[in-house]
C-alpha cells in the first residue's frame, strides 16, 4: 500500500500528465497480460510444489510451471516487437510510443519470471523468502526506480528499470533450472505435471482476464474519446480503489479454507451469521472511506499527484461510488469460491465486463469523455458487487437486520455532514498538506465516535470483531 501511494505520486509528479498517462496505459497493459497467465498458473504451481511427494516431482512440476508461464510471454514479446508501431497505435494510442510498448511487454515477461519464483517459494513453505522477493519486486524496487528517475527519465527508461527490478528473479530461477537439468529430468516426467497445471489453470484464466479487462476498458478508450492525459486520470482514480482494497488482502489468504471447512462440516448457520457480519462491517467501513476520500479528494490529489492533476478529482469521486460494491466483490468472492465448485465469480465478472464495455462506448460517444468512462467503470463494479451479494443472499438466505444497513447509512450521513462542516475551516487556514492532515485527524475522531455508538447499539459485527481481538490478545 505504501509503495503504491508513493510510486504513483512520484511518477505522476515527475512524468507529467502526458507521460503519466502513457505510463498508466503501459501498466494497465502489463496488468491485463499478467492477469491471464501468471496469476492462475502461479497458484497452480504453488499447489503442485506443495503436494509433490519427492524432490524429483517438485523439480518436474517447477519445469512445467516455467514452460507454461514463460512460453506465452516470449511469444507475445516476439509478436509485439515484430509490429511495435502498429501495436503502440492500438494499445497506447500513438505509434510514437513503440519504445514504451516494447518495454511494457518486457515488463510483463519479467513479472511472469518473478511470479514463478514467488510460487516456488510459496509452495515450498519458504514464506520468508517469498515475502522477501515480494517486498523487493512489488515495493522496494519500484520505489527506488520512482525516487531515482521519475523526474528525469522518459517513460521507456522507467519501464526498462522496472523490468530490471523483476528480472533479478532470474537468479533463483536459473539456479533451480540448472538443478533440474543436472537431475536429468525427462520430458515424460514433465508432461503429466504440465497437463495438471493446464487442467487447474485454464478454467481460471477467463475470470482473471475479464476482471483485468473491466479495469482496463476506461484507460484504453480514454485517448480515443479525449487524450492520453485522461488515461492517467482514470489510472489514478483506480489506484485509490486498489489501495483501499489492499487493506483487505490478508483476508482472502485465510478465509477460503475456513469457509470450505464450515461448509463440509454442515455449519451453514454459523457461516450465514459470519457473512452477515462481514457485509455489515464492509458496508459501514466502505461508506465511511468513500465519503471521507470524496470530501478530501482535492487535497489528496494536490498532495499526492500535484496541482496538474486537478482534472482527476471528479474522476476519483465518480469511481468512489463503486468502493463499497468493489470491496464486497473482493471480500466475498473467496467466500463463494470456498462454497461453490461452479465458476460463479467468473460468470459475474463476465456480466459486469459486458455492461462496462457497452456503457463506456455509449457514454464515450455521447461526448462525456473521461467522466463517461469513469462512470461506466463505476457502474460495472457496482453491478459486480450487487451480483456477488445477490448470489450469497440466495445461497445462504441471510437476514438483512444484523447487517445494520440503516445504522451504517445514518451514521455515515452524520459523519459526512460533520466533515463537510469543518472542511471550509481547515481549507481557509491551512495549506493543502495541512488541511489533509487535519481532515485525517477529524476523520479519525468521527470514526471513533461512530464505533462507540455502534458498540452502544450492540451491533453484532462490531461485538464479534472486539471478541476476536480480545481472544487474540489473551484476554478471553
């Protein structure tokens, strides 16, 4: 989270609106490509390494993972370099950005190399090593690049340096492949793990690709309905959603097996109550975060990105409409995966992607430009969240009363009104950074008061959370 906040701000300020727009489009291209192959394959590889009974089986599974992950990217890189000008015009809006396109494709390949290394460490239960590589590739390395060259280097240089950050993963990758070669692993031993990875990964590829496409539609269409700077505004707005989402990332690591255990044990009533609590907590917290971020969006943009990005303020506020539904999807999809063998989430993402594409084209052609694209993305994410909750409502038959919809809405209306009342005072007497600090302090006080009121009302999800924290600290 910290890395994403800092690097986005540094790149935005250093590259300028046009350069940041090209950078944002390039990163969206990398994200879309990486969502299709390394994500599902890396999960399957970690699983295959974990269940391998011998070191030889582990080496064969690793070789299969390397082939399945890297071969498509080498092909994509070759095709991209063969027609760089054409693909730059299609993807980045202008033939002049062929150097940036080549660097983006190389970054997708380098990120795939890192994903294989991370999966091998994760599957071998070498969690500290996995965390160290993740910290380097996803946080420390990008911050070093942003801090050193964001104000000086062209976008292509920035992307190539990011390629170097992830390409360091070649060191353990080549070491492991060398051991595999010395062990004389035959193709016949690799063939079955390769088939297993294909069976596991291919059904999961469309859903991951569709979600990446949903988030990429707006930035990729922006240059055609406006200019490349507006793509950067959309990427900045989506970054706010992703940063808030990062605060929930640890949840998915632990909830999936727990839901499966509860389902298998016939404890559906307990599961239903916990889903009610989860929806209640994300509704209150999501509404609070969305309202406070929307109120202080001007200060956030000027401190984070710079005054040149003031046109991004309405885009960010529009996308914040989808914060609660987006969090509902990211939190509850693992609950659905734990309960259902059917690809329910994939079908929901397909529906949201189709709606987003149609609305984006309609609003883009209507003349709304980047605001129309932002609204289309927000509506697509709202539909995705609604479909997710709707499925769980039908599957578990949970009750809305424990969710506390009325209390969440009422408290957030009061909190928003209080923040709006003090906002002019801070803006009149403080600079943008000072007003933002004062706004955060005000929000903290209002959040504390809201939690006290919810505790006084004996809100179940809050009492459950308090009980778990106390038990975790040894007090109960």
